[in-house]
């Protein structure tokens, strides 16, 4: 891989690490488009490039989330009861989703990714976020009902699930934004493992993969992304405890809007018009 592409991955790792610790998301919504562009520019087919991007993103999410969890745990912000219970079922759903993803056209996955993040951004924009603490909903059947589909979507789209988990924790289970971000990272430790196993298992029989892959996971990219993201996740988690929930929400929404428009091809269309 050319040095310039390695530098791009290192820089992406810095961004996703900080955002992961700050907002409780895995960073797949950033890693996926960057990797997709890199792999297709290296001659890998779009259908294969998108799956490699998803798989490698999930592999990066595990150590990045673990780094952020350490800092959030020190502040006592993680609801481990919810994180572990829901995380087990999101991991199961993620494993199944990874198998489905390897059988879908790349274009379908890319557009689905963009539509989903756009819907979530619009929904988060219409909700008033408060730092007032309310009793969370501790109905385990409700936890199960939201965890399984989140895991399934996570595995299919190669994301840690934070872009889905954080809104669900805030809107459905009544978590404060800061606690939702922290608990989301705790869940990712489980979710990412399920997806990783799924992509490795389904990738063993795949053809046309580049060198240095295990299943669909491309290890040179994993090393470059993880090297910087693990460190920056600590910094993001520290900053998260210094910001009010409403500001975290605004940052979260802005990020979702930019990524969704990019994956739906809006910026490419805009560039072609001028």
C-alpha cells in the first residue's frame, strides 16, 4: 500500500478514535467510506471493497471501543447491566448480519448505509436533549427487542452500532446523552466480536481478496487505523465528560448528516455540477 494511503488511514484513525470516545460510536461511518475509496482506487471491485471495508472497520472498532471504555468506566458512566445484556444479543445479530452482507450487492449496502444514517440524524434533530436524569427503562424484553435488530444492522453495514445504539438509549430507554455514549461503547465490545467472527468465517471461501487478509479483514489497514484510534479514544472520552449533553447531540447529528450525504453520493453529484 502506498505511503500516502497509509498516512490517510493514520489520520482517519485519529478522527475516529476521538469521535468514538466522545460520542460512543465505533467510527465505522467514517472508516467505511475512506477505506472504500482506498480499495477501489487500488483496483479492487466495488462489491468486494465495500465488504472488506465493513469487516476491517468492525475489527478496528473493538480495540478503539475498549480504549474509550477504560476512560468512561473510571467516571462510572457505563451502565454495565444494559451494556452486557444488550451486547450479547447485538453480537449474535451482528454475526448473522455479517453473513447476509457478503451476499448483497455493494451498491445496495452503500445506499442503505446512507439512508439509515440520514433517518437517524433527522430523528435526533427533532428531539430535545436534556441533562436531567430520569429513571431508565429496565425492561429486559424491551432491551432484547431493540438489541437484536441493532446487531443485525450492525453486521450488515459493518459499523459498531453506536449510530443506532446511542439514539435508542436516549430516545427509547431514557438514558442521558453522556451515559448513552459510554454505555454504547461498552456494548460495542460484544457487538464487534460477533461481526468480526462472521466476516472472518464467511471470507475464508471468498476469491479475489488482496494479500494479508484473514477472511474479509485487511490487516494493513487495521494496523494503521488502530494505531492512532486507540490513543485518541481516550482523549475523546475525557472531553465527553466536559460537554453538556445537548452539545454532544449537535455534534452527533452534524456527523451523521455529513456521512449520510456522502454515502448517498450528494457530494460527488455536487462536485460534478461545478
